[in-house]
C-alpha cells in the first residue's frame, strides 16, 4: 500500500438503509457514533461524523452528527429510474 501523505482521515460517513421510524433511524446512528468514539479512543484524531440526510437528519443530529446532507430538501427528490 502506498502512503498518501497529503490525505488525512477526518472521520466517518454513513448512509443507512431508509427507515420510517425515528427510533430505528436513531439506533443506526447511535451505532455509528459508538464506532466513531471507539476509533477516537484508540487514538485516531477524527473530527467529523457525517450521518443523516434529509429523511433522517433529526435522528442523526440527536445521535451527534457533525455534518448532515440535505440535498433532497434543497433540490427535490430524484426522478424515478425507468
């Protein structure tokens, strides 16, 4: 494996399966947050936990997300594939 000295691991990005229930969304985000905290405790200098998109951003923020992606809220839903 070649070292890429200019690249730095900043954190984790998660995209869970869609879930309608807040509790189900929160459970997935809490598991990702636990992994993030484990990695930080092991000495990785992570500062970004990107969880949540338009449909689950409340649960992601509640679980400690530092970044959310809200493209659908801004641009609308993608057209259905034919």
